[in-house]
């Protein structure tokens, strides 16, 4: 009996040591249709089978978007150094002011590499506000009297099936945690 209990304990211990993503969110994403910085159509289907990191930004932002974009650029460099094949997707929260060319120029100011970074626009304001809330559990709201859009500052890790697995602070990014979780998804 002691051997059986000890064996069971070892199996449990080994299983927990193998690890997985701690407290995964598992929010299933609905499809979306957008234009990239290259004016190409993109949808969730195009990202299926890939691990990706998403955020919400806009080019006229005077507060959180510049540091978030700098942080995403840093993450992109770290992923490249580690040899991790990950896509980055930035949804514009102000699509009427952010045509593809503006988004491209904005990320280039931060030395972002566009080979795996998709900057999305081409949908309505109503769409992005509803999509962000329903799928990423975050607010996007463009006040009628201000050109600054209210939005969350998280980075989201999405798995190969199109599920939001984890969210991270996009202002003080836990890079090591993100890289660890990305490695787990890519196994």
C-alpha cells in the first residue's frame, strides 16, 4: 500500500513539475476581419496554428501607447534572440485615424520589425470596442469630445487555437514570464 501511495505521489509531483501555463484564461476569440499595415486582409483564420501576442494601441496616443509599443519592440527582439516563432498583432483602437500607412510609420519610429508584426485597422470603432470587451475582457472607448481613446494596457498571449491564454502588464512587462509561457505553448 505504501508503494502504491508513493508511486501515486511521484506521478502527481512529476506532472506538476512538467508545468504548464499557470492559471490559463482560455478565452476563445471570435473571428475578426481587418487590414494590415500592408493593406492586406487578415482574420483570425490567418493566425490559427500560430502563437501570437496582441495589444491595443493608436497612433495619436499621448500617454500609454508609446511605452507599450517600445515594450513590444523589446519583446520582439527578445523573441528573435531566443529563436521563438511568434506573431505580434496590434489592434488600432482608433481605426478612423489610423490607416495602414500611419500604423506602419508609427511602429517604425520604435524600430519595430514588420516581418512578424501585424498592425490592424479597417474596421469600425463600434467593432473594436465590442471585440475588445467581448474577447479580451478590456475596455476600448472613444469619447466624443476627445481625440484620446481609452483602452487597456495589457499584452495578451494567444495560443495556436485562437484562445487568449494569459494577459500581462504592457507597461511593466514581465518579459521572463512571457518568454517562459511562450516556450510552453511552442512545445
